[in-house]
């Protein structure tokens, strides 16, 4: 039986392909830093495992070599460094970095090359992450520290539970968190043996998915438990279309699937202390927000006008995010008292269309293509209303940032957006929970109607302020969700027959 103190302090290896501020392409990066930090505050011994991309190796301070791996012929030689990821002045998270120059030391993105194409060796790059995650989570580990739980995140670490399944010694229990089912890590079948998995794993009851090897399916199939990043998404993925082909497997494991909503790092996303914004503000001096609006309008080249509602969006540009619908309604917006500022990068066609839009409506629509952390803070602070027309959204973070900044969001009613934004209606106004607007049908007309609804609301200053304050007063910190993960870790640890 575990003692009460071991129950409280599980050892967890958090395996991820990105972690803010070292490397981030989206919300996974934010979550991979903030959640482990919040868990450490709850005294869980959580450590991160990350590939050694150039930005990771140059971004950390002191590091020391703690192990070397010789996994040929499946992987090139690799070294394991130990370091600390500094999250804030008082919190840091122990970090293991896989140094494998052949797979990670290159210019370009984490997943894509300079031409926006997947790296051709991604199966090996993230196979190695998964493989080393499994080794560290077993009695074959070269380290003295052996986790009770390996916490896998998305397809990049999806093979860890598969490797562990085929390990005959003692091993950690595995938890698979699904941040986005649209990315599954599918590769040709010959990768199975190339990555050192037994041929027998290539079956419907294993890593095989419609004739290919799927990292994500492997994770879902072999992990002891599966979580999603919001409760609504946990339900949505057990059906079509949001199961993306995995709905049958997920529904079959429904007792092991649950949703824990993401939190946000409220130290980084706080308008009262944000170093990036023109004027700090809080619920006590909300009027100071208007300086940020004027500064933003000046910065991005919009007409400086404090009275006109300023709508904003910050996003990866992909089909998921629904910016094609935003493109359809944008010209209509220019006939209303409204401005629009957008920050994003991704799909090159969408990037081009957005730039054309800004050229067509100068002073009314501003578009910044690229990835700009500082500007994203200034947009959250300066805008009046945040737009998130995502077709699907496992959780979404920006709608939470925007609520903290007194910038009520308009969201498509899907996934985590349902769980984190409260639609304005008479009931939610009365109980002071209303914090934004939902729209249900995913089409331009419905989206536009909701924008008009927001503009009407904005013209009632008292009502708008209530909406802003309701959002700013909500607790989006990781506290509750980190506790939920901790309980789950403890349950998994207790039920693991291999470790005491
Ligand atoms: P996803 O992970 O699907 O992209 P999330 O809403 O969970 O969506 O997280 C996106 C994160 O990436 C947020 O922190 C958001 O502010 C940030 N982000 C996305 N695009 C940009 C950009 N172009 N510049 C700065 N930050 C961005
Ligand atoms: C994914 C999802 C997003 C979620 C993020 C972090 O990228 O698209 O909704 O917030 O992961 O969990």
C-alpha cells in the first residue's frame, strides 16, 4: 500500500514536444510549462522531457549530461541533459532534454521545414522522444529517478505507452492527454519495425490505423487513462465528426476518458502587471484600458478612435480556427462602427487573403502576419472584443486571456469554448456569470449576427462593463485543474501493479 505522503507526491514525467518560453507553436507550449509548474506548487514531483531543438539548448541556462542512449539501429546516438525550466522567479521545473543533433539540430520549425512541409524524419524525431520517455518510465532507465506516471501529450509522445506495453519489467502507468485529435502522427507501416516496435503491434488492437502507423492511436490504445483538455471535447471526440476516425476506439474506452479544462498562467496573462502593454489596468481602474486601445490602433495603423468597437483575433491560421468565415464577414464589418485587428500565421493562402483584406480596408482592418508574443498581449489589452470562430476547439486559451483583459470573446459554441465562456442572456446576466457571446451554427450569417449583438451590447456602456468585470473576476488559474490532474495521477499510481 502506498503511504499517504507517496500518494500526495507522485513522480511524473511530462513528455511534450513544446514548452513556453523555449519553444511554442500553440497552446500545447503554454500548457506544458504552466501545468507542470502548478503541479509542482501542489508538491507533485513533475519533470519535463523535451527534444533538444536549437532554441531549447540555447534558451536554458546551466545543463549537465546525465545519460547517454545507444538505440541503434532504430535511432541515432543521443545524450540526456538535465536542466531547469524557469517559469517565474519562484518556480522552476526540472527538465530533461534529449540532445540528438542528427534529429533536432537544424534551422526551421519544430514540426515543419522552412517551406512549411513536415520534416521527412518526423517519425524518427518523435519516435525518439517517445522511446526515451518510455525508457525513463521503466526499470531500464539509466536514471535513479523513475516516475510513477508518464504523462504523454498529443501524438508526438503517443508511442510511449506502446513501448511501455512491450517492456517486460517494471514500468510507470501512462496517461495520454489529447490536445488536438486533428493531428495524429500517421506514418507508413514500415516505420513500425524501423522504430523498434514489434511487428505484432501492427494490428487493429495496436498501433495500426487504416493501414498506417498512428502515434496518436497507439497512445489512445495503450495508455491507462486518456484525458482531453476540456470536458465538452471529451464528449465530442467520441462521435463523428470530431473523433476524426478515432471515435469508435474512444467511445469503446469511454470509462477511461475524461476532460480536465486547461487553465492559464495568470502571472503572465495579467493586465495589472503585464510588461508588454502601454498602460497597466485591473478591475479597479478599467478605464485605463482605453490607453491600450489607442496605443494599439496607433501601432497597427488603425484610425485612432476610442469609441469604435475594436474586434481582434490571434491564431494559428488553419481550417480549425474558422478564419475563412472571418474573411467572409470582414468586408461587412467595415460598414459597421467596427475595426478589426488580426495576428496570425500558418496556411499561406489564408495569410495572402488576410493581407489583401487589410490593403483593401486601410485604417479599418489591420493584419499582422507572423508570430509575435508581445503584440498578442497588446492586442488582448487594446481590443474591445475577441473573435474565436473555431470549427472545433479542444480547449483554446486565448478566449481565457481575453476575458482576463476585459475583452469579452465571441466564440463558436464548441469544445472548450463552451466550457470557458458564458454566453450573455437574461439568466447569466442576473447571476453575474455572463462573460461573452456564443454562436451555434458555423456560418457567416450567424457569426455576423452575433457580432451585431456584441456591437449593440457595447453601445450600452454599463452592460458592457458588467460583461468585462464578470470575465476579469473569473478564476482561470491552473489551481483547480492541476488538483484534478494530481488526483488522477494518484489514482493511476495506486492502480499500477508494477510500482509500490
Ligand atoms: P492552438 O493551440 O490550437 O493554436 P490555443 O488557443 O490553445 O490554440 O493556443 C494558442 C496559443 O498560441 C495562445 O497562447 C495564442 O496567444 C498563441 N498564438 C497563436 N498564434 C499566435 C501568433 N501569431 N502570435 C502570437 N501568439 C500566437
Ligand atoms: C491544442 C488545441 C487547443 C488547446 C491546446 C492546449 O492545440 O487546438 O484548443 O487549447 O492544444 O491544450
